[in-house]
């Protein structure tokens, strides 16, 4: 473990916090100065074009079901208004 032999206690592990471990060498650490970092660089440009790209790729999956559902609801509302009107009731065989 990097310590030396103590004749009385065995292997000397080192002082507190060291424990006989060799100091790490050849460890490179890199950092960027805080005033050089740009965490929001290009976000507006990327957000606009990414949103357009995602919309273009997903519109054919989303739009047709919504169009069909809107057409069905519009037809059902118009049919309901007709059946609850005077001509609709007469056409179905009811009386006024």
C-alpha cells in the first residue's frame, strides 16, 4: 500500500488522511473559465429550426385524426340541431 515496515506495529499506513496511498500523478484535469462559457449559445436559432423540423415530421401523424374527429363532431352537432328542429321532428314522424 505504499507504506514502510514498522518493526513494532507492522506496516505503517501513513498519517491521517494519507493511509499510505501514493499521491496521484499524471492526472490531467481541464476546465473552462466561467466567463468563457455560453450555456445558451444558439438556443433561439436551434429551437426555431428544431421545432419546425419536428412539426414537419409529425404533422401527418397528428393532423388526420384531428381532422376526422372534427368532421365527425361537426356532422353530429348539425344532425342534432336538425333533429331537434321543427322540420327534423316532422321528418322523423313526430308531431309538433
